[in-house]
């Protein structure tokens, strides 16, 4: 067989080019992977504008901090004063606490600019982010040392509900469509347990609060409730007979609530806030004093938007049910 | 040093070297594995502890921290012997410690400083303790967000070291056992393969050296030893056949030699013409026989015989005829004499007959008979003799009557013969008749 020299050279060149291409792809992939790992969180606090978001410029006279009334326990805005004092002192701008009963109204207040800072539950954060693309999570709250938690599906311990399938035809109480552990994740759990929330269950009622949800089960108004461990602990502290409850389902891991700052707020203020939150944890006596009013919150961890991607994927799964989300 | 000792010594040496090397390797590996195991268990213990104390620590719940540490410490860690467990906050203040007196103090030892400053697990061996620390951290995306403190566990290694000692003992005993077994097996094999064949070879060779040429070795080992035994057997066969041949030859030669010597002796003592004893023999015998007679107190007679006018016969008929006469006279004497008598040719035509144990009367009688036989015998040409016939004269003397020793006996017999000649020949005379 006669092979011309040209063909051989061409073949060699092809091979060399292919090798180089593979090498370049490998190097780029590696570089991206490494940089992603190292800068994943740092990016979240970056000051430069991205995705067409303008850097905020407002230095407000006061920072209105909205959060669910749940975090204050039974107390009102005034009970947050140790927290407010420390934060104000650190940032140099007065802080004003605003409590909300519903997550939707909290998100709406942030959206409308009535709030500069908000503590949003994961699903509420995802919803808010969908409406305000320039919104970024500053910190994720650390509850009892953890940045994630799980939802529970509770029944009375005298109920004949042992397995998920025993919920067929039963009444289930959920909190509200903006709740992760009180709505989205229990629905996902039902689906994973091969139960269709509307077709297989007798009824689903919304109680608008975790406390009510637990109470409804204890009262026998419903057979089950979708909530989370912190709510059960709070209910016990509030004097409810939680020992009469039993867990029949545990949801997947849910990221904790996010502290967000309105995009309009100046980066300098954001940086001061970030620094203040960095110091704000129960490892120091001052931190312990400041965090005393905030139920079970023991610190604030650096975070980014990807931390909530899991919520988005669960939302996507549950959305096929066509329920109100 | 015998082969057995040499081979045994090398076998034992090799076995011990091998055992020691294996033992060292085994112990090294075992120690590494056990150390790794303990470290892994300590790490697992700390991981459990760090997760458990995270919540109470973050809530500043001292009782909760104590409860978790107590609960975790109760876990069965099997081989892990915990010296102490402690949890420090970020200022290295003891939140909980197995030694309650340390609660609230600030740990400033080298390891605590190292552990509190390290972002990850720290493992150090200090004396008899293995110290492992782990930060108690809340992480987001695996990135540390808040560090609450540090958990430290100290594991005692003395148990491990004791176990190592036991393992060492066990292994030494094991290697000893292996060595002994090896020695026994090698010894047995050696005995079977080498020593027994060599012993057989030795026995056969020893038998050979003492003249047992029939010694053979029977070996069925199908190896070099069997080949050696075959070669030995072949050699033995060769030597045996060669020796047999040699012996036969020697026996033949000896026989020939004996015969030759006998002949030589005969020649030395016999007269070539007559076949009678010669003069030399006569001289020796007469001396010997007289002594014997003296010892035994027996008589001994001597006959001295001379052919009468033999010179005439020789001159008339020639020497050849004369010789024939001498032969015939000798034959007549032999015929008449007993086997114990010694007829001798004394010289020329003279004969002497030694008669051991014979008295004078008997000797006279015998002499007379011999004289009569010669007289009666027809010799060719005897008619030409002066007396018309061939005759003999005989002198008889007897010890101890006529003589006291062999010399006087011969002289006496001679004198008697002389007398017989004087008295006219063909007669028998004795000294007394002189």
C-alpha cells in the first residue's frame, strides 16, 4: 500500500490539533471548577453590578428590617432592642424592626421599598428573587448551629397514621403557599410517597401559621400538619402538649432563611451590614446578648443565591400539581 | 561438623532469619494498620461529637454540651481507650472536659493552641497519647461559615503497645514453632534423603574395608544417591571379582611354589642316581636321630654297606652298568627297609642305613637279609667278578652299645665294615667281632 507523505502529515496535524483542543478544554474546565469553588460565596458579596443590575447608591436614614413575627416569639418590635442596638451601633445607621404575619406581605413590603432589610424564608426568598432579579442574599441565618433544617409531617400519637399511605383520605393542615416547611416541602414529600395532595388526601387546609397548624392537629381539627422542628419547640415553649405528637414524615433538607438587603441600598452600607452580621453570633457574649430576642438564631453565615437552588428545583417538581404557589 | 549439623544449622538459620524478617514486616504492617484504625475511630468519634455539640454550643447550652459529650463518650469504641475528651470555645476556654476541674480554664498547651488555630483535623502523637482535634464549624456549601470551637480527644496508646507486645510474643512463639517444625521436617527429609543413604554407603564401605566384598547397598531413592549406590555396587562387584581372581592366582602360585620347594628340598636331600638320601642328609639325620635316641633312651643302629670289588665291575662293564648296579642295590634296600628307616648313599659304592629304634640283634638280622638279597640277585656280568658274583659287605654298630655319639657310631660301623672286608667280604660284621 502506498501512502503519500502529505496524507501522513495531515493526519499528524489533525491528531496534534485534537490533542491541543482536548488540553485547552481540560484546562478551562479545571480553571472554572477551581475558581467557582473558591469564589462561589465571595461573588455574592461582590460590589460590582452584574446581570444588568445597577449598584445601589442609597444611604438610608434608617434601615427598616422586616421579618416574620415568628422570630420574635410572643414579643413585639421593642423586644428586639438588644439586636437592634448592636446592629445599629455596628452599621452606624438606626435600625427599625417591622414584624409581618404573612410572608407574602413581607416580600411585598421589600419589593415596594418599604423595607431596606428583610429576613425571608427560603421559598419567600426564591419568590422575591424571581420578582427582584437584583436581590442578593447577604447572609443565611444559622439556627442552633445549622444552616439547613427539615420539615416534619406531624400527627397525633393516638392516630392510626403510621405510614405515609395512611394519610389517604385524611385532612392535612399546611401553613401557607409561601412557606417552605409548611407547604412546599410537605407537598414534595407527599409526591415522593406516591400520594397526590389533592386526589389522595381528604382535604388540605391552610392555617397561615405553624403554631395554628400544630394546634389544629392537637385539637383534632385536622389529622396531620406540615411544619418544622423549630415550630414544635416553640409550641412546647408556648405550652402546647407537643408530647402528643408523632412524626410520620421528614422532608428533604431546606436551606435556612436569607437576610436580604434591598438592591437600592449602597454597597458601603451593605458591607457594613455584612461585617456586623459576621460578628453577630453566639460565640461571643455580646453576640449572645444581641441574638437573645431572635428565636434560636445563633449566627449569620455567608451565603449566595445558589444556596437556594434546591428550593427552586423542588418548586419545579411541585409545580406540576398546578397548585397555588 | 557433620553434614547433618551443617544442613540443620543452615535450615535453622534460614528459618530464624525468615521468621524474624516476616515478623518485623508483619508487626510493622500491623502497627500501621492498628494505628490507622485507632486514628480513624478517633476521627469518627470526633465527627460524631462535633455534629452533636454544634447545636448546644451555638445555643450556649452548657448542659446540652455536657450531655452530648457524655452520650458520645458512652459509645462503644472497642479498642479506643479514651484518656480524655474536651470541647473548647474559640478562646480555648474549656466548655466540657472529662476532668471537671478544668471547666472554665483556658487551655494553653501546645496541642490546644495548634488545634484551635487549625482549620481542619489535627492528629499528633504525644508520648503515650494520640491527640486528635476537629473544629466545630457550621458550613455553607462545605465552606466554613462560623466556627464555634474545637473538639479534642486523647486516646491512650498503651493498650495498642501492650497488644503489640502480645502480638510480638505470639509471633515469636509462632516463629519458634515454625522453626522447630522446619527443623524436624528438614531433619527428617535430610535423614531420609541424604543421611540414611550415606549411612548405608558408609556401612557398605566399612564392611568392604574389613574384607566383606559381598557388601552391597540397596537404595530406591531415584536420585543421585541411588546413582551413587549403583556405582558403588558396580565398583564392589568389580573389586570382588578382581579379588577372587587374584586369590585364585595367589593360591595357584603358592601351590606351585610349595611344590617347587618340596622338589628343591628333595633334590637337596636325595641322591640323583639311586633316589636314596644323600650324604648331607645322612650327616644331619644321624646327628638328629642319635640325639633323639639319647632323649628317648631307645637304641639306634647304623649299617655301613660297601659293594665288594665294585671297581672291578666298573672297569669290566663300564660306569653305566656300574650305575645300574648301584640303582638295583638301592632298590633292594628300599624294598626290604621300613618307612622309618633312612637308606643313604654314603659316597661312591658305599651306603649307610640309619635304623631308628632298632636294637643290635634286629639290625644284624636286617643286615643279613639285605646282604642275602643282594647276593641272590642276578646282576648282569657278575660272573666276571672275582667271586663270580656281586656281593656286599656290611658293618653294623648300635647306639648305645658300640658308641656314645654319632661320630663314634659311624666310626664303629666303619670299623665293622672294614672287618667284614678283611674277613673275605660278602658278610656282616659288628664291632664286637673285631
